[in-house]
């Protein structure tokens, strides 16, 4: 339940199904939101450590940066419990 509560903050950009795509109401030059589902096209091949690194260090498993408008200032501040 706590995880679902925290994930609600992701719905605005990543969508109710967390499948990503164009961000509603965003400027046209913003990148599409990433697919956060466990599908191979999403986070399906990511490890827990990959996910934590993306949220805290702003880097994907391949080392590329997580793009704005991802709220890295907020996700970097999340605790291990969160």
C-alpha cells in the first residue's frame, strides 16, 4: 500500500498504467515519459540497484542521464524506505 501511495506521484507524467508516452499538458519540446512497467521496453531488465541509481544519481543502467522534467531533486531526497 505504501508503494502504491508513493507511485501516485508518478502518474501525472508516466500515466495511470505507468506506460509512459507524451506528458499531458507539457510543452511540445519535453521528451515523452519513460515506460515504468516491468515489460522489456520498460524497466523489465532493471535491477533494484538500477532503479535506485536512476532516482538518486539520475543515471540509467547504461550510464545515460535521466532526462528533465524528472524531479531528481525530490527523488534524490527519498529514503531507503520510500
